[in-house]
C-alpha cells in the first residue's frame, strides 16, 4: 500500500463531495472500470454521510493504494457516532458496492474501512 492520502474536514454535508471526488479520482488512477469508479464514489459518500451527526465533529478520510486495491478508511471524532446497523440500508449499500467493509469502535472513534479490488495487471 502507498502512503495514505488524508483528508480532514468538518462533518458537514457540503463537504462530502471532497471525499467523493477523491475516491473517484483514485479509483480511476487504478484503472478501475467506470462502474467501479462510481461504486467508490457512492460507497465513500455513504460512509461519510453515516458519520455526520450534526455536531462540531471532524471527519478523517484516509485513502491508500496498491497496484490493484483502494482502501478507504473513514473516522469521526463525534461522541455520538454509532456503528452502522448491519441490517440497515446504508450498511447494505456499502456491502454491495465494495469488496470488503468493516466497522469498528476504536477507543470511542467509529471507523469504517472500505476495500475495493480492481483487475490484476496484465502479466501478473
């Protein structure tokens, strides 16, 4: 994995576009299909939107690349952020869009990790 690209921004709905644009740009850099690029954009949108609780919290998005993988980690500083409901719409959407999704509460910080895999490079 590469050194992560990190975005940190106030948790306001108007800032979700920063994460969406970054995810799509990085997925395109990995030569993901058009559908996968759009899936990355939608998945990060859902993850970030889930962690916006209406307070003064900050959202941190970390994006790491390998030759064929995009790992997106979203963390909120919100005291009232909750893990997604595994039967909830947002969780089901994220699971449908990415290859692996995990939700953790680490020291009171809710973290969502999304992993997308592209095609193996030719000759690999």
